[in-house]
């Protein structure tokens, strides 16, 4: 555990003014879509097909500047929604990938201790050491991680902050996020509280590997992304993989939807449907057969036990169609 700075140097001052006045451009006015249909169209232009419920949640999140928590099974397009949103708005995407054990240093900020020590040593003994120690806690010694980068931004278009797979982090990290999600602020003991002048649009995602605390959910809008119906899944395959024929895309989507009804260890998502269709198209197939589906099943199913159940299901489907 790193030792903190001398207590005499800690400045708890409250909100801080911008540290980059030369970059203080006003955010773009009118850059946001004006209706739910406009959101659907904007995301569609980025090859992301969403329904009106998701588009409505996104539009409300943008208008009231409240974080949006997208939850759903793996592979249904939660992360891609944030990517498409950033691209559609012309905004910078800042992604924080969560994992077990993630902490403040990796998520928000960290002091460059090696550079600080070198700076102090280069000053020499005759310099004012107290002033020198105060100076080393300045911007040039601060390593900005995704959360601080998003809060202390001066982008022409406010960025999209993606906090991906929040359910993989620890509850302690969730508690740290409460200040950010409620106030768009980060408290740094040596510098004070940094508040966002142009708040980012925040998207959180979760796969329900564990239950996220209610305190975090209360600070967010919530939307569950479910598996699409057959027609929408076929459309997604055709958009994301234009090299796949209509018939092949439909066959793969139908088989994938049947597999989701089995008791599998890991059910294939929409991303796996696209990968499976691409794998078959890469081999030159315009339509699928039971044999080609079994040979390429590893594009969609990632566990040995599931492969066996999937092969049995494909055989049953083939027998019914004959």
C-alpha cells in the first residue's frame, strides 16, 4: 500500500475550476437526436439495429443526463449500443472494462510517483522543499484513467463513458461510483473535487454474473436487452455480415434460437450468431447443412458439453425436416 502525501499538503477545497481554459469550447448544441425515431435511425446508420424501447431509454438518458444501465445476457449488443451511440453522436468513446479487483488507480487516477520523486531530487537541497512537495501534486504528475478523463473533459461533444460489465467488479468499487453517477464528480484529496462542466453520457452494462447494488441502480435509468426475435436477428446478421446470404443467415439464426431453448452451460448470443454465419460464409457456403453446422459449431458454442448437446439438437432438426 502506497503512503499518501504529507497531511499538510492535502487540500480539501471543494469544486475546482477548469485546469485547461484554452480548451473551454462550448459543447455542441442540437447535436442530440430529437425523437425516438431519430435515435433508431442514428444507431441504424452505425449498423446497430435497436427497438423503440431501447431507443427511448437512450433518448431519455441524453435529455436528463442520467446514466443508463443496460443489462442482459452476454452477446445481445450492450457494449455495441454504446459504441454505436458514440459514433452516431460524433463523440469520443471512453471505455472502462471492469474486472474483479479493479481499484481507484486503474479506474480514475493515479499519481506518477516515480516522476514525483525524480522531480524532488532534481530540485537540490537549496530549493524550498515544502513548496516543491506541494508542486509535485499538480496536473503534470497526474495519470488520468477513464473515469477522470470522462469527468474532466473539454470535448466539443461530451464523450460517452462506457462502464462495461460492472457486475464483474467488487462492491467497494460500486460504492466509489456513487459519487460519479450522482454528481458527475471525483474527489481527489490532494486537489479537491473535480466536477464535470460538460457531463459525459454514461452507459453501464452488466451480464448479471452477480446482483448489482440497489444504490447504484437508483442512480441510473434501467433497460433490459433481451434476445431478438427471429426476423430481427436475421436482419442483424445481414447488417453485421453482408457477405452472408439471406438463406444462410436465416438458417443460422433459426438454429441458434433453437439452441437457446436447450439447457446449455452458456447460451449463444447474437454476436455468436453473426460469428457462426460468417464462419460458414468464409468457407464459401450459401446455405447450411447439418454437417456444415456441426463442423463450425465452435463459432457459437464454447463448451464441450454444450457442443455435444448442440450436435444432438442439430441432428433432431435435420431428422424433422426430412
